[in-house]
């Protein structure tokens, strides 16, 4: 085995923090917690992931490849070996000062910031408390956990002087199907209740159906059910994005399809044989389907970005952002 270097060495040296029946938690020293993102496919400039790995075990999770950076190449290790990043509020505050204020920052781009590890280590909560002492930021957060509602108070505090939005992932309202696809994630009904609690607290919240999987959760009726429930719970937006499969997720997911949806296995294997992305007529057909669903529930117009009541109005404040 080659000598470990960089983050792989840090991971190997990380002490065991706790262990459950199927999951172990380790500490991971990190040189930085905020990383740049230049991808044209995403609407943010910087990313934050308080954890590495995610124990929800979603069969379609695109981020399984990130454990390869730790020299952990078995796909299942992503959901069984969870790394909690060492966190200091002072260090994080100093790192945040170097991020230009016009830029958008997103929490939870590769792992869920409210997975069960958050109940133990509260790293996401402590990060949000730092944001609550700042102003003029644009912050987004993605999760499929109802635990996010625990932090409705600090999210509402952030929203007084920053633009903040929470995006709840709900792939289906069919609970048996959700249990197959996302075996350890909270039930869809719990996620919708979290949407309601956030909205009632004055936090802007949207719902995204992601990924949309052909012939599994992509019917107009299935999308309509999620969108209608999101609107009723107080969500202000609804989006849906098609499945994409890069290695090692591709082999992991196709094996799951072979076992649980054998009648679809050949179609999926052929559609993803040459590309991680679906092509042809399907993406446009899905966009039209989603557009129709959004229109029926009043989510077909982009929600205006609200100006927080304490949004800084003195342009000289931008000089304090260290570029």
C-alpha cells in the first residue's frame, strides 16, 4: 500500500470518537472548512461540509467518490466511516472573513450537515452561530433531515442580517420506496414537518426532489405529490433534478437496481454506459413535467430574494471582507 499523504494521512491518524452497530465516527483535522467551487452546474461560490461521509446510506448518493480521497475505496465505507471535522469557532470566524461578502456559501454539498452525527457533535450548529454574528452574507443549506428544525432559532437570527435559505430534499412521499432508496434517512413526513416549522419561524425554505430516477419517482403524479405537500407546508420553491451516476456510485447503484428493481436493470445499465448524465429527450421532458407541476401550485415564479431587516447598507462595510 502506498504511503498515505495529505488528507488521507490526516484521516488515518484521526482518533475514534464513537461507534455504533454499523457506523464509526472519527475526528478529522482540516486545514480549512470553506472550499471554493467553480462549477457552472451549481448556484454557489463556496462550499462547507462539516462531515465527511454520510450515514443515511442513500443508494444514489453522488458523493461516495469523496471517500476515495481518504484512500477508502469501498463504496460502503462512505456510510460507515464518518469523519467529524475538528472545529474552532474562532478559526472558522477568521476563515469566513476571507470570503468576499457578495459570494454565496452553501452548507451540505457533499454530505448531509444534519445526519445523526450532528446530534453528537453539533458542528453545523456551531457554524451557524458564527454566521448569526455576521451580516451581508448569502447562505444556503441542503439537507434531508428533520433535525434542521432544531436550529430554526439560529437560522432565523441569521436571516435578520443575511440572506439564508434551506433546501429540504424529498425524493418521494411513498414511504416504502423512500426506505428502499434512503434506508437510514428520516421519513418524508418528518421532513415536511421540518419545512413547516422552519417556514413558521420565518426561515425561507424550499423543497427539491433530487434525484429524479426514471420509472421510479419521475411520474407527474409522484412529482405533483411532493410539490403539493411542499407548498402546503410553506415552502416557497420546488425543484427537481435528474439522477447522475459517476463512479463508484454507478456500480453501487446499478447493483441496487439489479437486486430491488430487476426489471429496470438493463435500461439503467444501457442509459449510463457512456456518461454519468442522462441525455436525449429525457432531461427536457422532465423539465416540462416539473414546470407544469410548479405552475399548478404557484411555484412557477422565482421567489424574490428578500432584503433582511438588518442588511448592511453602508458600502464601506465591504472593505472588511479580506480579499
